[in-house]
C-alpha cells in the first residue's frame, strides 16, 4: 500500500511540474518538463519493480554475480535457478567464455524490471560490447525460488546461445 501511495505521489508531482512549466514560454521550462517527465517515469518504473519484489539494483547484482567467472559454485546456486543441473555448468562456461571475449560482469546494466507473474519477472538489460559503440538490449527472465530471486534457467540458455555468436 505504501508503494501505491508513493507511486501516486510521484505521478501527481510530475503532473504538477508539467502544468506549472507548461504556462511558461521559455526553453528552460521545456527542459524542466523533460527532466520531470524522466524522473516520474523512472520513479514509476522503480515503484513497479519494488511491487514485484525485484529492483533494478537487485536484478543487476544477481546478473553480475551469475556472469562473473570468479563466483563460487555455492554462490552461483544463490543467484541462478539450478533446478536443472545443466544450468550451473552452462552459466559457468558462459562466464569464463564471455569474460575472455571482453564481456565481464560490468558490461551488464539492468535498466528496468517488470513483473510477469507471481514468481517471475523480466529485466531489460543493456550489454556494452567491446566490439561496437552501441550497447545491445536484451531481456532476461528471473524467477523466485524458495523466496529468493534468481536468474532463470531460460536466461542462462539465452546467454549461452548468444555467446556462440561471438566464437565462444
């Protein structure tokens, strides 16, 4: 309930800024409106993610741990759904290959999380490539297992299939 009130307050504040700035004819008013709109959109997205129980920051931490070749096997089980035993081996191989190809954990940035079910969410992720100046945008799925959010087995399959495109 607190999140809904916060979301409503953010939207009202944004609308008020738009209304006040709309009365002015200056370019700075347009900049203010654009900035306010961006902040309201970001606050709305963060509130929606918080409702899902998985924030952008949490999703990013999970992903970066999963793709770090230095993450221990025990730690991987905390951040990746390893209910299929092949998943752990696949993410470990991906992490080593991706890192060797220049795709270390820091190239992954979660930009948005959307709830897709009671125990499921999708994260929009920007991947900075060492081969091009424009980041690639991908969507990775997360699942809630025993009360903890984890990178899904499907996301691991998606990542490993992309590695094949880069000679991994």
